[in-house]
C-alpha cells in the first residue's frame, strides 16, 4: 500500500519507521525527528546526479535509478531485519520527488504500508516556518533569575520542559561556548517544534540569540509576556554549580576567547584580575568575580508571578510540579 499526505496529516501518523531518503550530508544538516537515513543516493552520488541533470535529464534519471537500485540492495536486508513486513513506514526526500518515490514503490511492493510526505522536506520546512510565524499554542512557565540559580538543572529534572540551551548546545552566556559544535538553525528549529507539541511547558528566560542560534520571534515575544518564576539561590551554591559545570570543560582558548567578548564592558583591572585567577586556577575567586559582573547586568523583570528558592533542586522541582498542576487546571477551564 502506498499513499501520499501533506505534512499536517503526515505529522498525525504513527509510523513504525520514518525514512529520510536524502543523502547523508543532507540528513546530517537537519532531518525530521526520529527519522532514519536510508539514502536513495549517497552524498557523492547525489552531487554527481545533480550536475548531470543540468546537462542531460534522461541520463541523470537512468544513472540515478542505477544507484538507487544498488543502494536499496544494501538497505533491504537491514530494513527488513529491523522492521517487520506490513509495518507502517513514512518516507520523504528533499522535494517529494524521485528519490522517495523510487524507494516507496520498492518498499510497498515488499508489503510495507508506505506514506510519502508530499513536497518532501521542503514542505516540512514551510510548515515549520508557518508554525513559528503564528502566536504560540503552548503556554509557558518561564524560569528567570541570575546566572547559576539552577534554572537549566531544573529543566533537566522536570517533565514538560523546553530546554533551549540543550537544543542549541550552548550555555547561553559569553562563556557558554564550551560544549562543542552547535546544530544548524534548521536542526534547532526542528527540535524546538517537537518540544512545543504540548499545552503547558517550563522554559528558561533567554536572549533571542543563543550562540549562533536565533529564537523564533513569536516564541521570544511570548516568553516576555508569560508567567514568570524568579529563581534565586545562595552565592555559595551558585559558585558550586558553575565550578561543576565549567571547570572540566574550560581551557585557555575558550577562556580568553570568551573574555574578549566581555572586555569592552569591564574595567582593565577586572580583566587582569580574571586572567590572574584563571592562570592560578583560583576557580571560586574567578567565578565570584564573573557572577558579580553578570549580576549587575541582570535586570529583574518588573512582573514576577512566583518566587522560588533553588538551593535544594529536588525541593524546588516538587514546588514547580505543584505549580504546573495548578496552572494546568486553570488552562483546562478555557
């Protein structure tokens, strides 16, 4: 069985397997959530066929079919071993063209129930752009507060949370670029889209930019207007958290690159003191100085709906879950 659906209907399906038929290079840049890459053409073949298509479409199609058959011969044993015949399979390529169609026909003939995404990944991206251009359907509980007050840790402990820093692979501040390569904007948008498929969620207050990632404008605006929870903790606990998070990952290159970012906003004496503490590995002194700088730049929202002490994260989590249930009851009345 073989059918084709627009993304709105495609999204509602419960697939046993979701196949991205694009090349590994396209897949690595961004893909649908939980999609597996069983490519019709590998990256080199895709490039070759693209060039050939500009000069001779018939030859390009013939050569592409040859490559697809060879690749499917390798994929079929792996796929049939992983997914039973008769399973429901979603499949897409870049624009819903020959790559997904060729693979869909073969899988359908084998006995799988195959659903193609009409318009392919391009249609999916258009759906996401439209989704992020509209007012949010998801209500937000926004965790605010100074650096290292446990906001990110709480998002990890809580269900129903949107962890922007985790999705962006960046800790948010000028010193936050220590986790490695960030995802592409498209990959971030896709993770964000799936995390927002809920009625109510916790989220951390962020700038619109997290490293090189930009938050959708409607989300950023909603965060400013949503229910705000001000988190606060003792200085000792904040220093302890930052030391545990940064110490093992911070090296000289990261430190001096990050320090240059804030140098225009701090005094020469403070910069020299920070450099001296780093060289001597005086971590608690270094962190205390940085926290003093960041605390001065933090502006508490004029509208706070709830105050939360976060020295004990498990206790704070329990308090937040009670608040979540209370807010959810209010939403269900409307």
